[in-house]
C-alpha cells in the first residue's frame, strides 16, 4: 500500500503567479494532478495546500486536504505535514502539481516497481536524467520528518544511492515540470499531442 502526498503549498516564485491555478487543457494544474492520482491505486491521497480557499476541496476516504500554515519554511514542511497525516502504509509517493503531462500509466509503472521490492526508493529516469515523482519506503519516514528548510528528498536519495531503483521512462515529457512562464508556454505549444492519461 502506497499513499500519495501531493505537495501544493509552494509560492511559485519563478513563475510569478500561482501555479496551482494555471490552466492546461481546460483544467488547473492542481486538478490535472488530482485527476491523475485519483485514477491510480493509492491507499490514500493527501493534498498539502497553502491557500485557504483550496480547503473547499472535499475530504473523503480517499482524499485528505491539509493546510500548510508554515509554507514559508520551505518544501520540507509539506513533506512533514503529508507524512504526519498519512496512515500507516508501505511507502509514500511525493508528487508536485507542476507536471501536467504526468499520466496514470507512468504513476502505475512506479507503483508496480515498488510493489516488487518495498525496500527500495523508486526514482523515474529518462536518458540518465532523474525526475519525479519518487516513492520512499516507510522506513525512511523518520529521516524525511527530520528535513528542514527548502530541502526535499533528494538529500536522502543521494545518501542511500545503493538503495535506489531507477525506473526507465520512455517519454521525457511526462517528467517535465513547469517552473517558469517559458516552461508554461512550452507545454501550451506541445498541446494537441496525446499523452498517457
């Protein structure tokens, strides 16, 4: 059993506007991510947000919405909040909302890989380039909870490289993250091409 933790409480500084509400194919980036994740076989989905208006998203048996009141502390706060509210499970997949071309086919491929050995950290890779989302086994929970500042799980991945299993991804666009206006314009130019969903 794997829980999905969607980290959506950043400030989008490089973008200059809130990425959550950017539209792509008629949906916000946040809704795109939720739609993809909810299609997959997760034990639980936890959405960590900063904006109070997003709290209107309904909590359910599947989706738990958590407000990050200390988002200014950086990415580590989203990670810790997600873990704090997650029920006991075998592992945690950490996702962001800025990968609109990430489809359920790739997410399920990562889940299947983790299911083969629940001790490994699962990292997608294309042509040698590492990407997201990443799955951490539950045994790394305490180390993830000890992260501070604007630091993510990369530091743990680098520390335990021998326990990382890379999953090769054919389509590099599924790993593409939208960090800037230029990135956003790029995915709009790519629009019209079918990606896995």
